C-alpha cells in the first residue's frame, strides 16, 4: 500500500478539498487508517465548520487535532507567503517539514492537500511544489472539466515532472452533466493523450455536502486501487 497522496490543483478554487476529503472518506469507509494534512490555510479560521481543515477532519474522521492537521493558519485570503507577511510571521520550509514529520507517523495512509496550485508561494524561498518534493508522496492533480483545462493540466503535469514529482494521475472535478458540451466530453481523452497521465475519474458537480452521499459518488467514479 502507498503511504499516501499529495493533492494539488491546476488552479485555486478547483475543488481540491472536496476531492481530498471525498477520497479520505471513501478510504476510511473501506477500512483504511487515513490521516489528513493541510499545511497552510489562508482566509478562514481552521475551526470554522466550512474551513478546509475542518472538512478534511470531519470527512476523514481523523482524531488528530485541528492544529496537527493544519499547523499554519492565516486570516487574509491570499497566498500563504503574503498572508503570513501581513501578520509579521515567517514560516520556513523546515518549520512545515517538522510538523509533517510529527504527524505522518499517526496514520498508515495520509492525504496531504496543498494550497492552490504547485507554484503557489508558501514562504520566502519555497513553493507548494518544493514541499511536495520533500513529502515524497505521489501527486494527484485536480482539474476543472471545461474548455481550457487541457492547457492548464498539461502545464501542471510538465512542471511537476520538472520538479521530479511522481504524477499518479488527474481527477476532473465538478462536471455538470446538463451543461456538458463537446469540450467536456473530449477533455479526459485529450489529457491522457497530450499530458501522458491517466485520468483517474470524473467527479460530477455536487450541491449537497453529505458524507454518505460523497462516499457513494467517490465509489462510483473512482477506483480504490488507484490510491493503494
């Protein structure tokens, strides 16, 4: 069994947390001991019911504290590097790695969620990609379903490869079936052809966030063995 996956996206607000939390819930439902880790959170208190950290904790049923799951939280809804500067804080890459080293031994399998995409600044001299390199987990890229996603996805995949990251595959998230046109129908094959990575699944748009419903959707659209 793999030790976990690192979830990133082709952009911000792409549904990374939904996908990460959904995969966590699905794995837990199949008896896997899953932990979650969101190194940095901007724009919301970690104990807010709608925060990424709280959603990850709730869906995974991780017994670790919110502070362990999300060690660094900033108030401004900005890239973590800028948000911490506004608060007069300096978070070094080693600070994040130290927190990861403390938490990674608490579960058999970990889902780590980055902020935005791979080139988002986490600190003065490092990006999300630099942390992903240190954590050494296979990368799962969350992409949107509509026109333009092939370009964004290929750029992300190629950048990841340049950094030496192992790209497990792409998950297309938020497909609205009633609005799906030719682009949405053909994008998965184009991504596999031109980005040279598997599309692990296409997740439909979901209006209601309910744990049992999300587990059902993940089981219907993803294969468990992709992640194990």
